[in-house]
């Protein structure tokens, strides 16, 4: 044998082959490695020999014998060995038999294998423990205790199969290094060589998730994936106790959905900071929620997106939160079987996250709240349903949460909570509720409280409470989608809690479409302050809002208790189909909350189909107040006011408006009834009655106002209003002192009726001549600003007078403004005073035209009233007075004046007086009749001018002038009456033109370029056919005008509605041809054909011609291009108008 070497490349063997050799004398070799080889290097292998086979038995080595060599390789160091040196080699006369090499089993260490805490791995044979082990016959190797579960160094479990595959379960709660030894056995061992060999398998455990599964029972269940806790209580018993292997902060807990009874987990869980409680109902994978990336060979996370597991705690919280928890895919209780304890509760919740179909249902006196979250930052809470019944605390409460968002995607349902049903306080994030239902009528606790920050939105909801507020919001913004309720009902049961309070709510809207607010004492039913969003209430009842002093306080007492009180209502209030009745003070009060009197900001009001009655203690026996009170009283109103189809009765003043000092008012009142502002107490002194006006509008500062009462188109009786028994006046519209804005008024198609002519209530003495009964007239009073008014097609029936003026219609101009009035086609029936009284009292100028009015005289009064017998009506004649520097131009056309009471103060049917120096009156009578004559009195040496159609040569007598103008009646004069050939200035009033109908076809929105071209053409045509042109330049403006208003002219500007009141504009590119229209027989206007692009649209050309007429100081005239309304599809023909006029 020659010296040689044997090389090995394997790392970490414990035993290497024994070598058998044959050579003439055959040799056997065994090699045994006693120490691990770690690093490539070289070691010596000592050799022992022995005669293994003695062929002839002579105990000598002879040819044919066999010699056995045993090589023992030792590696005392940590370096791995590549080369083994065999000393002395082998004899050259021997030969080596390779097939004779035998080895002992060599088991090599495995790992470390990565494992997730409380999870396990299932390693296949191809990666198992045998894959790196060695033997001369690997098929004869086996593992001791194969298939038997054994414990690891740290308490884990491992089962190694015979093929080397294994299953390892990490120790419960353990993170770190774990290991286990296994023994390898050789089934065909070499002589004198070890039969077994040991190696270590190591594991590195990191990350952690706990498992709870109620379906599991029996065994050593310790919270791991394959041995989950059987109960929530088992987990709760060790959670956060501080043990090294117990649940701790920032770990995840997975809750399986039970499939067999019991189907819900009982008891509660208190989470540690950062823990995630994950129900199997969540839709996101466990890996995505936890961020855990499972290492190779890991068991899979449980499947998700099943039904939610349910937690229920009979007392105490189902889930108590810590900082930064994450909850998903589970429910607390169920709708059919709510938890009798509280739901999800936490203080200091940090960046809490609740998501993926979490619902909470709790019920019973052991519960406090369904949700109660207090103090956190960036919380993201998304719940599906929340229900709380009979809890001892707030149903749902969010407090002091900074940022983040809260959303309840389906519903919140709170019944009889022990505190506010929904509380959202001191938060800066958002709260969104899809559906909210609150019924606290039994517990007498508030509905919704939100204050001091954040934003709240409710898509739909209902609230019913007793003795408390339904909604109280202060300093929390309403979201852009608004707070929307189908029912809010509060029975205050005489407690002092405002039912709906919205204060500092930002720009979001609020609406409620039903419910009753009633029996509230010493508090307003509804209060708004600093609301930037529109507020709309419909189909609601607000009633019996009282003060505790209502029965005892004297008359004219203001308690400060209103149905609705608003301050700084920036986007207005809409009431539709509402009933408001029986109030201590006002039904609606717009004024500073601090005193209920001084001006505020209120932009817009709509009242539609409402009934408002018995405000101002009119329902309290022998009580009533009319000082600074009314049914609807708003100080500082601006924007659009629309009152339609409403009924007002029994209140001090029904609509009492005072404008802002700078913001404009556009007001329309149509189809409504105003019945009885008077309340009568006694037959005589000290107080007979209280009561004021039906409608009162005062205009302040530089504000402009347009007021339409009835039909501004002067054609539709259905749009008119009815005024019955209004105490001091039915309508008063006036400039406040020093106000300089413009007022435009149309009062048309209204009835003003007085049928109560007895002072005091029924049963009082008759024939007293006290006349302290309803007056009911109309008073229009210009000041320093411009004032234009049309009074047409109204009926005054036995009205006495208006606000101190001695006429059914009274005009008093008492400052230096400019005013114009057109009074036509009215009926003045049996006045109890005079039909008309005009007073130009100040150094302003006024132009008036009375035309085609009718005056009915006769007998009024009888048994049972203040006269107690019939007396002639009117008592006073038609009166016109000028004094204190006033200037009046007045034209009276086709007027048949009444015959007054001969015992009255007047001496004629018509009385005109210039009463003080420095005045001017110019008057024109055209075809008028005065059965008791005309009386002209120039009390001073100032100017009293009487217009003569036939000239002033002569000069003619006053009687001759009157006769020459076609008038009938004797004339009496005092002092100088001067003839003039200059007629009085006629009023040139530019009230907006309107469409007679609105079609759903919005069609064409206006194009300003096209409009300017049509304006140019319209100017040319107006000059060509009428020789009229505007006095100054005309500009166009485009805006969204109210209702069916098409356009209006003011101060050189024609403003056009953006879409022609919903009809759409027709912009004619060839207006000279009118080929889109046809001319029906006997018609004064073209009509668009059905196939025309102008069909059912508003002809912009015609509207521009009309408004240019206003710019030329032309008035509205029926059947002319200056008519006040236009039909869709109509084209005005200027040529035909001209012929008709000629």
C-alpha cells in the first residue's frame, strides 16, 4: 500500500466512510470522522490495521488474505477540512476493493427555518432534514421516533416524518430562536462504526398573530394557528399581562367565524396599543392588514370574506380600545340578538382604524354605549350598522378626535339612550351617517349633539325625543351633502329645550320633510345662527311654543320666545307645507339672538303652502302683543323672498320685513290669505285691541327692493292674495328715514276686505262711532330714494283706510326722493273713510297716473256695528295734498269719482289742495266724472297748475278747462289755479317682464354675443318704427332671475334671465325676416310654427324691444309691445303696433 490521500467536500459531517482495500493481500479500510469539519483545510487520519481474513489460518498475512484498516479522522478545530492525509499509505502489493467501503451515518444540522409567530411550517422531504445527511447506503437510513410529535427547546412542536419532511408549530407567543435535535440511524452499519448520529434543526421565529376559534375544543389550545384559543376569555386572560410569550402591543388577533353553536363569542376583550382585532368577515387578506410576509413552507393564513364573527358581552365592553388599534370584519351583537353590554369603547384611541363591515348592536341597562371614542388623532372609522337600545350613556359618542374620518355606511338606530343619542364633540374630522334613526321619547335625552369643530353629514334620518333637543349643533360644520331628515318630532312637555339648534354650521344645507315640534316652554322651537347653508323644512308642525309668563304678563309684553329664531341666516330658509301655530312671540323671528330685536343678516325666505296662525299670544285669552312682534318678523332681510299659497291668521303682523342697509330684496307674495291681524279684548278703555299690518316692508340705507304682491303680469287672478280684517293696514311699503335705495312695487289682483266694523269683540255696544276696528288699506310711502309702484286690478271692499292715511289707498311721500305711481283698474268699494288719499309731504317729486279705476258709493253700516244704522259711503272724497316743499304731477284718466257723505268733512267728490308755500302741483283730468264736483284749494301763493288740452288762451276758467278735457262736475276753487299746456309728467315704470308659462324645455341658454347683436337690431327697429331711442347707452347683463321673470331694465342695464325662465331663448339671426313665425288672422303678434326653432321658446328680440321701451320711458300697455308678459313662441311686430297706435 502506498501513502495516499482521500478528499471530502461535504461540510459538517460527523462520520465519514470506512475504507476496505484488496491487493494480493486484500485490504479493508474504515474511516471515522469524530469532529465536524467547518472550513476547508487538511487533517491527518491515524490508521489501525488487523488481519481480517486469514485464508490458511497461519495468522500471517499471505496472498489472498484480507487486512482491515480503520481510519479515524479527528477535526479538533472549527475550520472545515478538504483533505485527509493517510500516513504511511498502503502496501504496493495490496489492492483496494472500492465496493468494500462502508460508512457510519452522518446527520448534518438544518436551518435556521424562518417561522411567523404562532404559525407553523410544513417542510416537504425535498427540503427536509435528510436532504443534507450522508451514508454509504442512504436508503437504509431512518429517523428515530419518526412521525412522533416532540417538543422543541422553547416549547414548540415538531413531527419529523421518515422521509425527512416535518411539521413545526412555533411555541405560543414565542419570538426568537428555537431548536430541536433528531437522531439518524443506519440500517446497515459498518462494523465497529456508530449506528446513529444526531443533528440539530433550528428555527427563527418573528412576527406574531393570535388565533381564536370557538369551533375548536379539547387539546392544548394556546392561540396558535393550529391550536387556537377556544374562547375569547382564554385570550383575554393573558392579553397584556406582561409575560414574554403573552399577547402584547402591536400584535394581531384573528377571530374565526364559528360554524356551530354557540355562534358568538361571549365576554369582552381589552386591546393593547396597536393590536389588530381581525374578524374572518373582513375582505382584505390577513397578510395585507398585518404586513406579515409568510416565509417559505408556512401554513396559509385563514381564509377571509366570510360572515362576520360576533362578540357579545353580557356586561362591560365588548371591545375596549387602546391607542392605534385596527378592527375589521366582525360584529358586536346582532340585530336579532344584541349584546347586553357596551360595544366598542376607548379613550386615547390614537390613529384607530375600524373598517370592513363592522357593526355594533347593543341593548339593555348593562350597556353604556354602542360606540364611545374619546381622544385620538387620525382615526379612520367605517362602520356598517350601529344600534343601541336602553343604554345608560350616549348611544354613539365621538369626542376630541383630531382629523380622520368616521362613516356609518348603512344606519345608526338609537332608542332610549341614557345621554345624547349621537354625540360628536370637539372633533376636527368628518362624520358621515347614511341613515340615522333616534327615538328617545322614553329616556328624555337629546338626539344629536355636535359642537366645537369637525363636519357632520346625514343622508337621511328621523329623530323623536321628548323634553330635550332633537338636534343641537354649535361650531360643527354641516357637510356639503347636508343634514337631511324625513321626520323630527319633539314634545317638549313644557321644558326649556330648543328642538333644533343650528349655530355656526358652515356652508352645508339642512332639511327636514316631516315631524312635529310642540309644547316647548321658555325656549325657541328652532334656532339658527351663522348658518351658511340653505335651511328647508317641509310638512312639519311647530306649535304651542310658550313662555311661562304668557298667562300672567300684561299686554304688549315681549317674552323673547319664538317658533323659529334666526340670526345671520346667510343662505335663507324655506318652509313648505308647514303649519305653525300658537306662539308666545313670533312664529318666525329674524333678529339678533342677544335681544331678539336688532338687525341681523337674513338672505332669502320661501314660504309655500304654509299655515301660520296665533302668534303673539293671540291664542291666550285676554292677551296679545303687537309691539316689535309679528307672525314673520325679520330685521335685515335681503335676497329673494317668495310667499306662495300660504294662509296667515291671528297675529300682530303677518309679514314684517325690514331690509338690510345695503343688500337688495326681491320679494313676491302670491295666492295667499292674510286674515285678522286684529285681536279685540274689550269694548272700551284702557285697551280695546292689538294688531298691526298684513304686510310691512321697510327699506333701509342704500338697499334696493322689488316687491310683488299678487300677479306682476297683472293678468292672473289666481296669483292674487286675500286680505281680511287687518288691523292698521293690509300692506305698507316704505323707505325708512334717510334711505336712498330704489323701491319697485307691483300690487295686483288682490282682495282687501273688512267685514268687522264693530269696536271690540261681539257683544260690545253698537253705534259708538269709535271706529276702532280693522282698517285694512294699502299705504305706499316713498322717502329719499326712488320709488316706483303699480297698483292694479285690486278690490278694496269696505276698507276704512291704511296706517293713519284716510284712504283705502294711501300714498305719503315725505322726503326728497323721486316717486312714480300707476294706479289702474282697481275697485274702491264703499270706503268707510275715503277711497284714495295722496300726500306729497316733502321736497321730493312724484308722478302719478290714475286710470280706469271704479269707485262704488252707497250705504254702509247697520245694526250691530259702530254705526248701528246705514250711512253714506265714502265719508271722505278722493284727496290729494301737497305741502312742505313737495312736487306732484298727477294724471287722472277715465275716473268716475264717488259721491261722498254730504255730512262728511269733504265738500266734493275730489279734493286737491296745495297746503304750504314752496310746493308744486300739476294735475290733469281726462274724461273724469265727479258727481259732487271738484274742489281745488291753493292755500298759499304757490303753484297749482291745471292742464288744459285745448290751451290756455283767455285764460279759460277752471270750469272751462275741466269741461274742455271731457270732465263732468262742478269746480270750486280757492285762490289761484293756473292753466298750463304742459301736461303732468307720466310715470315711466320699468317693472320686469314675465313669461306666462314655463316649459320643461330649457333649450338654449343665452349667448351674450348673439344677444348684443339682437340688441343693436332692436334699437334700429324701435327708432325706425317709433322714433324712440334710449336716453343713454344700454348694457346687457345675464343672471338667474327669480321665478318666470325674463328680463328687467334698470339704470341703463337690461338684465336677461339665463335660460328664459326655463323656456329657453330663441336667438334669431335674421330678425328682419321673421321666417320662423306666421301671422294668424286678426293677430297683432307673430306665432312660431310647430317645426320652427322658435317654437315654445322666448323670442329674445321681442324681449329686448320691450326693455328698450322702458329705457325710452315707455310704460306697460296691454296688447302692445310694452305688455308686461310674453308667451313662448311669440314675436312682437313693431310695424303693426305703430299702425294700431296711429
